[in-house]
C-alpha cells in the first residue's frame, strides 16, 4: 500500500482507489501540465521527447500560477481529452 499526502490542508484524509495503469502508452494521449514554476517547461520538454518516442500523443497545458489549484475548466479539458497526465514540479 502506498500513502500519498495531500498538501492542500485537508482536515480528514480521503481514501482514493488507484487507477489502473495502461500496459503501454502507444496510441494514448498524455497531458503534460506545467504548473508555472521556473524550469518546469524544461523538464516537460524532455518528458515529451520520451513519450513521443513511446508512441504517445502529447498535449501541453499550463496553470496560470503555481500558487493555486488548476482552474476547473482546465482540469475538465485535461480529463475529457487525455488518457493520462503528468504534472511538472521544478525550481
């Protein structure tokens, strides 16, 4: 079992089921979410190269600021148009 801590200040921990990982990324659409911290885009550029080499289609998204959660419309667009998401954290 893996424990993931939520840094959003929750008062009661939530239990969430893990999503089944795909066997391959070939043919899937992967969202790369830049949270707008310095050099996150540099990290995502390299991740994009690797993912495209594995046959994935990559879509890039950015949060307006790293200090707040992604806007609802951005989260909805990612959830409805992509099969997986990778979020970049950098400094």
